[in-house]
């Protein structure tokens, strides 16, 4: 049955629900010039099928500014048939959603996207994540019902507040901070706009891609691959991406800046192994966790004969264990791919039934041997218990169950189906030592031994420290309930518009992007001064055309003349002291600034920002991982040419800070975007796409910088974790 209007809203098929819906799903948004966006969404959702198998849905907008939604139970191919797609064709915009429901009935009424309308405002929204505490949202809406999903309440508040703001982006920026939790959103509005949103913690993955005539925002990069799109970058935490009807893309930032805390379970289990997330290939991290697990087996003097992987998600870790131990992998467990992923089956009874029919044990190569069964994780131990018993029954001499992650001891309320500690057997022993937990879990599942990978080593496998991830299920702090580490504060708050100073040596084309962005009203800042070190720099003319104060201070000595350089930098420092900007942007500035200058600006708490036509690392690393593999880091003036000379598959644009002691083109990377080198590219065609990307990225990165600084955070010393 369906609930009639609530709070004065008109709803389109809003269900009466018996439980709050919490979700861990896949979302996608498409803009496609040729108006076949629905077909692209189907392909992208098919690539994200692993993130949700209960239901799927799609929304498009037609020429009459009306949103149409189709959704149903089952897999993408069952719901988005040719008949449905034909009906939805001829739209440039579409959003899609695959549902994995952690609570609530598995029914069409709980499928997304959710479509909602009030007065002239209509939106459709797809949500990945969960908002655990909705009290303040219900209060703002005057809503007493407690059985309305977090996604629906979000949509209700957004359309309710829309009339109080001039645009949707300002509505989102003002209202989204009310939603304290994990959320990635794709939103379609009937004024012909697509929005993609990532929460300020960045708990769930979201990325941006571009294909020949369109844009895509999706949960994982594999969705980009499915539609032939090129990966550009991850959507930043606290970022709103806006795509208009003519395909123009802009970004905005909202909320209190937070440290990145992407869910560690995304890397361990949920994401497809071929996905590229936050600068890491998931498969590589899983293999690395397996290698570390193998080393732990060695330390515990466990010497198995063969490694048996649990398909499919445990296979990369098993490869790592086999490599570390130097023993063969035996495919003794055959998995049915028609039953689905048992962890994301709703309800424990359903999971047990699914597990019993999902695995078949082949005894040929394990009979009489010590077997180590490797899995990526163990949540409820349903699968582990059955496998340990069945492998023993198949004739194995000894069974060691090895998990490439720590024991799960705490429930998750940010999008994973762990609603109660009662469902987590290892939680019974969480106060005990690590080795004691391993021993007691082994007894619980009837294995000879159990080995877990500690949290520090799990985080290391995926390229970070434990503090870089959301790892509450493994006993870590909670992003919402526990105190977050403080950021350094500015001595003087920015009370008016942030003040930008620009140093340039040439045309000033990227400075022009900043000017245009400010004049269009999408950047709340002002350029208070432009300095050139060459009298003929056209950037000075650009600045004068917009009534921006300009100064020319030429450097007339030789580059090797240290005294002349020091005297020149004294003039630059005096200029900055008089101008008193909040941030200094080097845009085509062809003069290397010394540590004396950089230290002087740090004392003034003025960050120095640069942009560079290559993908940089924050530290002086020689190589960097990209979506096209590992490539060398190209520094210096010849980065353009070196990309082609070395025949690299990809390069890109980096916006970074310059810090004392870091050297040339080294420093915290604020934002970066990839630009793929295509097989038929010439230097000119590739450089054109590089220019287009740089013109898009530089204003976006400046918005991010100013957003952080406007929250009274001092970034000048490089302490903020971009």
C-alpha cells in the first residue's frame, strides 16, 4: 500500500514502510549529448550489479521538464528491458540505482530512485549510504512517523527548502550538512540539471568520468569502463558536481571539512577488484593483504600444503598468500554465480540457505593435506563455518581458515548490514587479545586454526594507515560519535570574501578562469592583486580589463645569481605584506621561489598554490599509480613533451601546495585529474584535452581551498589532509 501526501507534499508512489531503510548500493548519473542516456545507465548499472541485487531503477527527464521513473525487483537485465529503455529514450539525463537493502522488505516500494514533487520543484534521487540519526530532519519537517526511509526524508527536506534559495546548488550546499552520515547521491531536477554528491567524510566511493559526448558519475570506475568513459578523478569529499542541460560541469563544496575516511570494507569486500578507487587498484590491495596474511602465517609457524580460495572476492587475497608461502592454489571450492553474494542477502535465514547451495567442494587435491582456506573477511561466520566443516568432510587433514582483515566486532550504521553485535560472533571476544580471538573463533567454526590480519597491516595493504579509513566494524572510532582530530586554526578568520593574489609570467588564461568563475557567481572570492615578472605578460592586460590592481616586478639578474634572486624575493615579500591576500596562486609563474619566500608566507599563514601539467605525488616519489597503471612522475617545464616521448598511457593536471624544503613540483596535492593518451592522439590533440581539463580543474581546486580556509583552517604548512 502507498502512503498519501505527507507534510503538504505530493509524492509519486511513496510506499508505506515498516522499517527505516538503510542501504549499501550502486548509483550512477549520466549526461549524454545524443540523448540516449538511459541506455548508458543500464550498461553502467550492470557493471555495478555486485553492489545491489534486490532491485534496480532509473529516472530520466523529457523535453517537457518532467521526470519519469521506472524500477522493479531483480537484476538490471530483468528490470531495464528493451521495452522500458525504448520508452525512456530521447533524454540527455538519466540516473540509476541498484539496491542492496539492509533492512526493510525486499519490494518494489523500497526501490530507488525516489521521485518527489512539491509545487514546481520535482526531483529524483538515488542514495548509497545511511543516515543513522534522523531526529533533526523529522523535526524540521514536522514529521512524526518513524518508518520513513532516510532517502525519502532527505528528498522531502530538499524540496521543502528549495523555495528559500535561488538555485538548487545553493539549496544543496545549505541543507546537505543537516544529513550526518554516509551518503553518495545522484539527483535529477526537472529544471534539467544532474547533481552528484559525496558526503564530507567520503565514506562511500564516487568517481567522475568522461566519454566522447557525455559525462558519468558512478560509485565505481568499472561503471565508467562499461560505457567507454575515461576515468578523470574521484569526486572529492564534501563536493557537489553540477551538470547542466548543455553539458557544462561545475563543482561546489559544502559542510565542515573532514579527514578522508573511506570505508575499508569497500576495498576488502564490496568493490569490484578491477575498480580504481582513491588512487588504488582494489585487486592490488587485496593481493597485498594476502601477502601480509601469508607472512603472518609464517610468523605463527603454520605450514599448509595448499591454498584454497573462497571465490570470488577471496581470490586476490589467496593469490597473495600463495605467493608469500610459495605453495600452490587449489580451486577446491566451486561457487555458483547464480545465487549471489551471501553477505548481501537480507536476513540471516536467507544467508544460511544461500550458503548451503552456493558452494561445492571438490576433494581431489585436498585429501590428506593441510589446507589454508583464504577469504577476504568474516562477518557473521556463516560461510566460514560451513566451509570448514565441508572441507574436513572432503578429507582434508587440517583446515586453517585465514581472513585478510581483522575480526568484525562492531555493528555498522553507515551503510553495511551489521545492525546488531548479536549478529557478529567475534564481538563476543572483542575485549580479549588478538590471538585469543583467533583461537576462540576457530573453536566456534570447528576449524583447526583461524588467522586474522591486524588492522594496521590491512590498512597498509590498501596504501594507508588505519586512521585514513572508516574502520568502525573492526573496532575503530566512529566518524559521527567519536571526536575527530582537530585541524590547525588560522590566527585571523576570513570574515569577508577570501582574497586571492596571482603571480604570473605569461597569458594568464587560467587566471581568467578564476575571474570568470567569480563574476558568474559560483566562487565567493576576489582577486586583489596580480603580479607579473615580465613586462609583456598578457595576464596583466586581462587583469586590467577587469579592474584588478596589477604590478610588474621584473627579475633582471641571472638565475644562478643568488644575491639577485634574494633581493628580488624581498620585493615579492613586501608586495605580499602590503596586499595581505589569504592565498597566493602561481599560474604560469616561471620563477622558482626559495624557502626564504615560502617561510615568510607561512608566517603570514598564506598558502602558495601551483598547478602543473602532469600527475604529481605529494612527496618526492618517482612513480605514481593511475587508472592506467603505474607511471613516472613528470616534474619541471618539459612535462608535456615527456608524456609523449615516454609513450605514457595517461597524464593529467595537478593542483598542489608548495612548501619549504619540498623541491620543485612537490607538495600536498589538493586535486588532480587524469587525461588519457588515446592511440590516435597527436601532441596537439592531446594537449588540447589537457588544456580543457586544466581550465576545469584550477577553478574547482581553488573553490575547495577557499572552502577549507573559510572554515578557519590553516592550510599554509601543509597539515590539512587533502
